């Protein structure tokens, strides 16, 4: 353990001052648009079929259809999301190119080897990842690829923190670590082509661009904790706990307690 004398002597050095000064300079972080670049580098061809798993409002499917001329299936298990997806697709004039299907990754209602590409963002921690990735491998054509963005726990996330964020974020604990995800992918017959760790890089970019106010987030956490009894009575304990969990998510990414990664998996031929 560092001693008090060592600590204060270190703080007084020019090298330590220079270290802190160097951190005021941008490290030119990438934005979340790098995920689209990762997909583009796979060189999808016009009219090929991409399956957007956990499509929500179909924004991913719409972007991929417009950018690459792809056909798309927007798959989501939540009826509300499917309604929003159909509305967004209609507004984009893409009803003839994108189909919305209500369904889950663990039981994809498509034939074997029926899609060319899979796009899957922020889904895998919420499901039985072994069943989900086995289904992805089943519907993907041989030599097809899956691009997945996933945020996972690191060794810095304490057990109580992991339990709380899993309970309040609808996260399956067995799907919340890199070793479990990668083992499930291998068991499904996937081969890793790319693993790109994108946190805290994306969050850095959000801060630099003014798209995320971390001070406001920390204030919200402090106010929520200080006013908890009042807010629970007003909004419910569940609402307060879920809100807090959402606030700390971004902070945990910056602290390295969570790590976001982009995987490109290829199905074995």
C-alpha cells in the first residue's frame, strides 16, 4: 500500500502534474456510428437480407436498408416496439423492404439458413444467450456474419452491484460476462472475426460532443438517494430503483465496471 509520504510526494512532482495535464486533451474517441462502419466493412450486397434482432423502433433496420439497399426483418418480442417499428418503417417509405415480426431471439420464427446478416444491438444480456446464439447460427447462412453490440460486467463490478443492475435491468446474470458470451458463441458454431472494445470510448465522445451531461447524471443520483422516501411514495419503489440503475449504467461504463464490445461472429461454413 502507498504511504502518506509517498502519496504527497508523488502529487508534488512535475511528472504527476504533466500526467493530469495530458488527460485534458482529447484522445479522439470514436462515436457509436463506428458500429455502422463495422457492418459496412463486411461488404453487404444490395437485396441481401439482414435480421435486426431486438429492433425496437426499427431504426437499425431502416438505416441498414437505406445505406446498403438491403432487405430487412425487424424482430422484437415487445408488441409496443413492433407497433413503433411499423410506424417508423411506414414513415420511411420502406414497407416493401422491411418486415416486422414479433418474436424472440431464443425462438426465431425463420427457416434455417434464411438470412445473410444479423444485426443485434443491446440484446444478448437480456436473454438465455446459449439458446439465442444457437438460433442465430441456425437462421444465418453458412459463412454469414452477425454483428452484435453488448455491454458486459468486468472484474471491477462488485457482486452486489452486479446483482442490483441485473435485477433492475432485466439482465440474465449467466449472460452478463464476456467468457459466457464467447463460450455460447463457440458452442453455437460461430467463429470470432472481430472483438472491438468500444467503452469508455463511445461515452467519451458523447461527453465531448455534449450529448451526455455526466454532471446532471451525478446530480440526479444524489438527489434521488437523498429524496428516496418521498420519491418512492410518489412514484413507486420500482420506478425509483430502475431510474437509479439507469443513471449509474453510464457512470459504470466510464469507471470500467461495465465494458461495451462489438463482436463480429461468422457462422462456420
